[in-house]
């Protein structure tokens, strides 16, 4: 039996009954269309029978050819699958995210519950069009968010990316053929995300002003590790002889609950440790077990970001004369990257140090800091060309 065929329903009992009801309704003034005489039938990839009816034979033939082509190319999808509610697809997508960390999971959940599902939850996933998403972005920019305040550009971009990932899941699950989340004009990120690059002198002043947490500031500013990673470094992962710190875990804080978990992107790594303060770190770790934290809160246990900012970091920034620069513990990563690049580190070294997923991300963020070495390339080409010309000249002289 053919996979796709057309069935004439002219003498089928259900068609004749439907026609009688339609004719009666028409006499009573109804303007609805008559029932479809031609039925396209086929078996989907799942082996189950499917059907769709059409009023005219050419329409049915066109659909038969289209379904046959999609089945042959492997691009077939069930026409009914696009009718699934977006909230169902969104939950499927969220459940499929098995490798994300606690903070990212919490953020995705919040964006789904506050912005994506309230807007799109009851929509059929196949009904969402590009212009609908564009109008939603305008709505997010102009109307107050869940807090009653306008959303910042960064939050709008995150909400859009969550919807985009849900739509991508719908494409992968063959509910829709293409995503409506593409080529949209997104708001510019806030200026508060701008990088801050401290000099050696500024970094040393800040570290000195941090008192007992001087070594933590130096580690953040020279090694480039994230705050969540620094707060989870254990004494046993300080490898002074090799001048390395092993980064394998971090602390995440979700609604005041700290939890120890894998590092971002699951990128375990070793970061370089300057010898100039490596021995001081070794002294600080003396007497501690290998599983004890290297940097701890005054009362013991892991440091909490907000407490550290309020009690130590912000006062140290002010004392060091760096107020107004927007310095934060996280932005010390930018200082570490800039100092490493200025010292001659290549992009791969900086990527590994910072724990970026790939070198492309490092170049996107810090590409402008790498020196322009075009003159060096031109000079090297000149040397090579001169050698080649000299050798060619010697060969001609010998031949003569």
C-alpha cells in the first residue's frame, strides 16, 4: 500500500450524513463551508495513520505531493504537533536542561514563570509568528515587569533567549519547521556591564585596603577566577610548587541558600599563580586540612558575596581611592585578563585561565586588548622575502 493516497468520500456514510447536515444548515442561513469530499491519508514515521480532508481534488493532490516529499526527505512533521500549547513545550525544554547550574536553573524558571508562560503559555506553538515576538519585545521594554519597574536591557535579552530556546526545542521536536526567534533587534546592554581594568598599582592598593582578605583580592585580580569559584577553593587545591590553583567547584547562592557544585560550563581547570604571593597563600593554608576552605568568613564557613561586598570590598574600594569606577569582585576578572594580555599571554592561555567555553568567547570579550601585531607580520614576511631573493640571486650567479 502507498504511504500517501487520496480517498474519494462521495459514497461514504459519514460524508453523506455530514452533507445532509450542511445542506440543512445552509437553508437556515449558515455560511460555513461544506464538508471535504477528498481525504488525504498517509502513515507517519511513527507508523500511525493520519488524515486531512479537502473540498477540491487539486488541493488534496497538492497536499499528497507535499507530504510525500517531506517523508522522502525526512523533514516530515505531524500537522497536529504545532497545535501543542507553548507552556507544554516550555516545560519539556526546562526538564531537558540537565547540565545547567542551580543559579541558571533558578533564573530560567523565574523568566519562564514571570514573562514567557504568562504571555505565550496558551498559544499554540505553531501559531507564534516573528511579528508577535517583535511586539512582545516592545512590550517588555515599555511596560513594568514583575517588580513594578521597567526591565533593564539585560533582563529583556535573557527573557528573549529563554523563549528562543523553547522555540528551538519545538523545532528539534518537529512541532514547528522554523523558529520565530531570529533576527530581532534587541536592546543594548546596560552601561553597568562595562569592563573595569585596574593597573598593578590600583590592584595592590585595593588588596592592601582589604586587610585580612588581601590575598583573596590578589587571587581574584591576578588569577581571574570567578567569585563563586574563589569562595570554594580548598586548601588541598593550592599547588604552590606548580604555581597553580585547581578550580573544580563553586558556591551558588539561590535565595540565601549556598550549595557547592560544579564550576560554570563544567570547565575544571588549573589557573596560573604568581610566585610573588604564592608562598603567602601557602602560609595561609598551613594547619588546614585539604578539604578546608582557603578563604573563609570571619566566623568560619564559606564567604557570602553580599556580606563581603558590604563589610570588606566596598569600604576597601573607597579607601583605595577607586570609588566611582564601578569596581566589583567579579570585574576583577577583567583586570586579570587585561594584565595577562599586556604581559604577552595569547588568547588560548587567557581562555583557559578565565574558564571560557572557547577562545571565540574570549576574543569577543577581550579582543580589543590584544596588541596589533600586523607590523610584526609584515616585518617577518620581509625577512623571508629577502632570504628567498638572496638565495635566488646566488643561484643565478652560480649558473652564470
